[in-house]
């Protein structure tokens, strides 16, 4: 197997639930882009003895800029939602194990509690917990099919 482009594909789906005052008001799913940095990380840790990141975090995209394959944790074209939710770090993405060639965090979902209204455009998965942080590995990112307005609480 010398040709890395022989057909293996990696991708995923973000599922988002929006609550207001404890009531589920919307649910949507959208495919994510596993960026080149994420693919390199996956190959390095799985097949080349690279060091695995032990924690992953979810961030929200603040502008209508489509993530691209060349985006990295250190350099990406999209802006992050920052300062309009209560959490002091990016919420943890806590995986629930691998089954049937799939992995999920459905047992412990990442949660954002907004302290003011905002518009969000997408989400991303990164190994850096610091809001606005640019270290670690950007694994995947994507825009929603349409922006979403969130309210305080």
C-alpha cells in the first residue's frame, strides 16, 4: 500500500441541538470537513507512532467563512465565537467509544450557555481548550447549512 490516495475517505457529521430555557427548539446535522492537519494527525497517530492528543474540544464559528482543507489550529480563515457564552474554555468533546467505524460524543454532549444573543455559523473540533487558542490540532470544521441565531440562556 504505497499510494495514500488509494480510496480511504475520512469525514463526519456534526449534530447540533438548540435549547432555549431548557426546551429543545431545533436539531440539525451537517457534514464536516476533516482538514489536512486532522488527516495528518490521524495517519501519524494510527500508523506512524505519533503522540495522541488526549482531549478534544468544540468551538463555534462566528462568521460566514467556509473552512477549507488547508486550515490549521494556528492559521484558519474563520473567526471563533468568543465572549458571548458562559464557558471559560471550549467545551470538551467526550467520546463515547468506537463502534461500526463511527465515533460519537452523544453520551456527554458539548454544551454552550449563551449570556447574550449571537449568530453562529458553524462548528469545529480542536485539541486546544483555550477559547481563541491556536495551538494543538484542528481536526474538523464546517459551516451550518444556514446561520443560527441564539438567545441568552
